[in-house]
C-alpha cells in the first residue's frame, strides 16, 4: 500500500485541513491588523474618532482583537510545531 492511500496519510490530511481552516484566517487577520497599525502609527491605538482617522475606534478594536483567536486556540507557533512533527515528520525542537 502506498503511503498516500494509507489511513495515516488520511489522518494527517484531515488534521492539516482542520488546522488550515481554523488557523489560517486568524493568521491573516493578525497580518492585516499589523499592517493597519503600521500605516496608522499611534492613531491605531486611539479609542475614539479623530480628525485624522474618523473611524479610529473601529481600527483600535480590530487591532486589539486580531490576536484573540491565535491565543485562544493555542499559539500559532505551537500549532505549527505540531503540524511539522506529525504531518511532515520533522524532529522535535
């Protein structure tokens, strides 16, 4: 039996798919919020509207809230380590 047809490969594919569906969107949100906060500079941390950034409060909440899913589901680094060890067979470390 080829590894691609084995139950182990199916389990790894399922685990990888589950990780991608849950973690990838939160990773994208973090990168977008990081980019937005870089563009806005100190205005990204203003809790109310300003003349320079009328919807600063919305940006403020998005920048702060973007990291919540990555923390709640286990840090992204830990999830990446699990995938690399189980799916790719890389050594621990």
